[in-house]
């Protein structure tokens, strides 16, 4: 059964101090060619029946993302592509 | 008759006890409200206390917003019920869209815990009418996600309409835009504040008694409010 994946990212104009902290740590790994890092959240949703993308968008808009500061995308993936299936 | 002020306890609330005590010291009767009970038990006002409701999972306040008690509070607040959200309570009010904007991770990523000077800028709200315009007060601040953000149009509207209730003085502890520490809705009955007035109501435990003004304000407001 396909799984719904919701990716939530801070809007570009919202400062991401976590991403900045990670970017600032990269030179310690010897990495000097990274311009910026931004951190978001990936949420995997399994429906009991057929995946319902409209329902998933509603869930994302009302709960998973805060539209004041975040954007989200909703997509279907086959379960063998997801993190849970790989582990 | 003594005013009844509800204090909500969510799973993970920390400052509900102090908020109830502040209500009592101000001269009102605190009424403990439970997140799972949609009934407000006839209270005249509500405090959403600080803490880490639902473990701050997903985003601070994002899950508390859907608690049964919040659905009743959102409706009642739209009808004029005075609601004060402190710290996590402020985050919940923003998540519930009773207040504009959002509270994000402190810009420097550190948890900030100190006594903080604020300037009270709007004394027309249900929770600040006991202060003088421009009054400087000292109350504790303690947050990890207290950085207030909103788009420029929202910030300009808040300032233009006198809805910035308090600003940080002597150093912004979290990077909040325009040093905003507290805001109100258009009607002035809903106030969100990041620092903690309920921790500054007794000489034994607080840096001042300045926090008491928020709680005496609502009593003044309720006496003056039409029944």
C-alpha cells in the first residue's frame, strides 16, 4: 500500500537557527563549500485503506504545519522507498 | 461576588500551580480546568499557563490547540471571555489563531532564564488596565521557543492598532521581532505574553510584585464589564 509523505519546511523568510548551527559546524568536518542548511520535518502517514491525499493535505494544513511559518508538500511513495521499510 | 478565573492544566503544564496562586493573591477564586473536559465551569476568565504541553511535540502548543477544553475556550474568547496565555499558553493562542504570528526557536538557540525588564505599551486590554502606559516592570522570562515572528504587514498592523502589549527592554532574550514580548487581539480580551507574570507576585519567590498587575487587571475588567 502506498504511503503518504508530508514534508514540512520553514518558509524561506523565517530564520532557521538550527540549520545555521549545523552549517556552522560543517567546517569542522572539513566541508567548506556549503552555502546554507535548512532543517525541516518529514512525516509518514499510513491510512487504514486507500491513501487519501486530500485528507492528508487537510491534516498537514491543520496540524502538521503552521502556515504562518511553514510550507508543506504532500506526496505518495511506495512503502519500500520509506525509511521504515528500509530498516 | 468573587470572580472565578480558570487555569487550564494540559499534560506537561508546569506553571498551572503558580498561575492559580497568582489568581488567589490577586483576590479571585482560581478554578482548575482540565484539558480533556470541554466544560468551563462558569469561569469569568481563563489563564493558559506555561510549560511543555504534550511535550512540545510537533510544535509548541500545536497539539494542545485541539484539546477539548480549547475548543470551548476558542469560542468563548471570540465572544469576549478574557484569556491570558503565558509562555506555552501564548504559543497555544497563536496555534489556535486567536493571536497572529508564531513563536519559534530562540535565535541564539539557548534556553533563556532570567529576570527581564518589560515596557507595558498597551493598557487598554483586559489583562493590563492596572498598569500605566509606558510602565516598566520586572518579571522572569524562561523560554526556549519565545522568538515572536510574523510577516511585516502583521507586525505593522499590531503596532498601528496598539496591539503590542509589552516589549523587552535592556536586551531581547530570544530574538523576537521588534522586541515583542506580549500582544493582544483586536478586542483586547485575549493577551499572549512570553515572560511569566505569575512568578512575580510574592516577595519570597519573585524579583518583584509587578506580575500581579495582570491578574488585578482582569478583576477590574470583569467589574467594569457588562453582565
